[in-house]
């Protein structure tokens, strides 16, 4: 875990994981049940900060999280 913010009952979390064999890093931003995946720390950190600010302002996050999930969510392969 890199950072964790809990405001107004909503938790936003920024994590990193490193694959030793592939030598790759993956960053995740989690908000409620939405998990977003990034290969670039800067993009993940900027989104994390943005979500934290929106939660502090008590914005409705459902539409924003759904749109972000379409862009950065991991799609299940059948």
C-alpha cells in the first residue's frame, strides 16, 4: 500500500505490486468496489488525488467510477 484515504465513509487506496519474473510494476487505485489498473505511477497518483478531492467535496461518485472502470478496469476474459 502506498496511500489510503477514508473520508465521508468512502475509502480510496493506492497500491503497487511488482512482478519479479516479468520485472513489471502495476499500480492500482481502489474506490469502493471499483479497482483501476495502471502501468504508470503518475497517472495512478493523479487519479487517486482527484478521487480524494471529489470525496471531500461529497460528490456523487457512481457515474465517475463507472466511466473510469470502462477505461482502466480489468476486463474478465472468458
